[in-house]
C-alpha cells in the first residue's frame, strides 16, 4: 500500500492499477472510497474481502457524467430531473440496471437495480478518466466502522488491503451521499446524506417518501444495516451531561463542564460544519480510549437528519 499525493503521475498509476484489477482508495466530496473496476467481478470481490463487507450489501457505481450513467441504468423522467439538478455531486440514484451494462452482478448483490452517482471531487473525476472504467466504490473503511474523511483514516483501517491511497486532504461534506430510489413516479429516500431532504423536495415538488429505516437481510442500498458507522467506543445519544469515563461529542455553544475529552462539532450550531466534522471527531474521541462517548442532541432538520441517522446506527447494538 502506498499513500500518494494525487498528482498526475500518481493518478496515471492509479488508473493502471484499477485496470489491472487492484483496489485504489480515493477522495470524493463525501468520504474516501475504495474503488475497483465495476466490470471486473474478481476486483469487485476484492472490495468485499478488504472491507469484510457482507456480499448482500450492494455497492455504488461512480461514473464521470450523466451520459455514462445512462449506459448502465434506466432513467425515469424523475431520475433524470434529479441527476440534472444534483450531478456532479453527493446524490446516488437507485435505478433499474440495463441488461447490457456490463457491470459485475456482485455490485448489485443480486438485485436488478443499480446504485449510481457522478462525484464532484476533481480527484475522483481524474481517477475515472485515468482508469477508463466505472468504479464500484463504497467507503474506504472496515465494514460497519466509521467512514474515512482523510487519507490517514483509510491507512488506519485498511493498511495493506489496497494498492494505493490517493491523498486529497480532508473531504468537504464528511457524510456519505444521499441515496434516492428514482425508479418510479415518486422519489423515495433510502439513505439520508450530504444532500438534504429539503433540497430534493424542492426539485421534485413533493414530499420525499421514506424507505425502510433498516434492513439487515435484504438491503436495497448501502447504509441500511442497523449497526453501521460505529467507533470502538459505545455511544450514548441525546446526552445532557457527561458521566465518569465518557468523552463528549458536543454541538452548539452550551457545553456541559467536564474534565473529560471534548470535541465540538460546531460551537455555533452550524449543521454543515457539524456534518463535515462528524466522522473525524468520532475517530479522534475513540482514540482517547474512554470506551464511551456521550453525544449532545442535534436538531433533526437539514443535514441534522443525516447526522442523526449515522449516530443512531453507530449507537445500535453491534453484531456478535
């Protein structure tokens, strides 16, 4: 494994590695992804092995633009409207997969659908160009753990399991993409994320229906497992105080007095700032070794919906 600044030489080499069936970690505007050639079943299988990810949990395919997405997925009028509004950017669409798509069946976990998005990050776009392949790319961490927002997070989690890590600094949004089922006449939210519900509703002109909260047997999109995004420490949500042995994940200006470790997602109560800081803060508090993290309440509005979704899954009982 090599951590490389994402210059032209590194990107050329990363593209060759992808074409040869290797795994490359790279930044997107949301979190770092672990990418493989989506048309190569052996390479895609390597993602599941590297992450320890259940094979029934589908992956997102990253492509450079809408035209490329239309070659692998059937776009409804609704889906095309959403793609035009939010691509490139942190929105993933679940659509019917074209029979001639050429994408490995492992990507969709046996489903007839496919999850696809067009990333906005320049390094992700440059890697897609260098590889000349659609990239299957979940978050670059061990399955169920905290998603990585910096190259060093990927190195901590995956070590020698990837051929290269392209270092593009900290990611901008810090939350994974929002996932919407666009196969019908009405949009269905499958995973809240970096595009807020209100922004999608403004485009579709209707309330956004909510898909299943969790599905540990037959998920239709990434991020639907009950326990996910979890640090080693146990989380206590909506905390108004700090107990002995707990670190504190704070939000807003009114923070309880404590001598225990504290990180504030946003002292000013800014949900965009909080979203960008969430995963890095969980990792940092985990490293304090307290074994437990108290989490102050975060409003269920805007990006707060996605932040709370991640925190609830991080606090859920972990699989044995």
